[in-house]
């Protein structure tokens, strides 16, 4: 069973393409933030907020996704970036 199987089951109940909201907590490191941002299309809407102590950056991304597999693929790629937490 994969890490995102439960999420995939829930997403399969929705119709696609659809707008999907991704949320990540990323160490406040320009390289890691850039790596997360690079997972998305230039047409997406990215919002970033620093944590209260400034150690982390909350990144929220709204993007039109064509399929559940596209969403899972982004989460799998984000999981490869050291220190990134997917919500």
C-alpha cells in the first residue's frame, strides 16, 4: 500500500479535471521552497506564509489538475524533498 492510497481513494470520488488545493510545510530554505514551487505550472496560484518563528514556510497551491494520478505524482515528488511535510 502506497503512502497516498487513502487520499487517492477519496479523490477518485470527485470529477476531474478540477481545482485542487495542495498544502506543504517547507523548511525556510530558498532552495527547498524553489523545489516545491517548481512542481507546479506557471498558471497556478501560490501563497506562502512564514511560521511564527520563521523556521518554516507554509505553501498553499491552487491548480487545475487533470486527474487523480497527476495529484499523487506531485505529492510523491514533494515527498522526495528533504524536510517537506505534505498536508
